[in-house]
C-alpha cells in the first residue's frame, strides 16, 4: 500500500456511495445539458437520484470499488481486480488501501474531477496511457481479452454472442453469465480508454477500433 494508510472497508464504502451519488447527479445534469446519451455520458455507471438510489449505490460500490465474497474471503470489484487497491484483514476487520500504482493513478489529473478543458471525456490521455501500460504489466488476463476483442471487432465481428464465444474459448472454466458480464464491461472499458469508438446508426450502437486500439 501507499504509506501505511488503510481504512475500514464498510465505512469507506458508505462514504464512497454518498460521494458517488452526488457526483452522479452532477454529471447527469452536465450530460443532459450537453445532449450526451446515457451510455456515452460521464455519468454512466454512477448512481443517481433519478433511479433507485440505494440499489444503484450498492451496485457502484460492489462493482466499481471493492467487496469481499464472504464465503471464499476473496476480494471483488474493479479496484482490486485492476491491482489499484488491496484488501487486508486488520484486527478482524477488512481494510482497504491503495497500491503504489493506485496512488500514482490517483495523482494524475482527471478532466471531470479537476475540471480540465477535456471535461467532456471521462479519462485524460495521461490516465488512459497509464492504465493501458499498468494492465499490460499487472493484469495480463484483461490485456489478453482486450487484444482478442479488439482483433475481432477490427475484423467486423461485433455480435455479442460471437464475442462471448471468443472469450469463452480462452476461459473455458467461466460460466456463460460470467463471460457475458466480462464482455459487456470490457467493451465499456475499451471505449473509456479510447481503444474502441462507439458508432450509432439510428437506435443501433456499434463499435469500431480506433487508431490506438489497432496498435494494441
């Protein structure tokens, strides 16, 4: 962890949920003012007061921050998965702290939080470059999956079932629901990183590989 700082997980998640709700409401208002669709807006993934706030806060905390599977005592959530945070037991309580990479990422300026001129995108160029290199080094399964999906989309394979089959062939121990959830999240992450571009034709949303995505 960075320094010696860890905090008790559940009280931390309570505070994060409230902060995320306020941020989600603010970003949703900005998205509406800018005419951005929900899946393309900066509020995507955040809980907002316009939906079931309690359930959406829980979903945000469990998926985007961290949680513990009590039966297996295993860390879940985006931050541990991406090796940006670590969970550990301290005097019988689960604590969360940043890894050195998590601390480094937190110090990079973010266009939404810091109000830089790129405020209409979720991640700055520096953040994108950091995450791509970090995942390449420390989360090889995610990196391999990204390469497989980008290669498939570049060849014109965009059907969800077909992409699921490509991932399932490499990770055959995963259930169909796990693969489907991973594929859905992976497409969103690749879009946020600027490796995939969303193209809308009427009500249909398609993806195409960006220049930086073709490099990867």
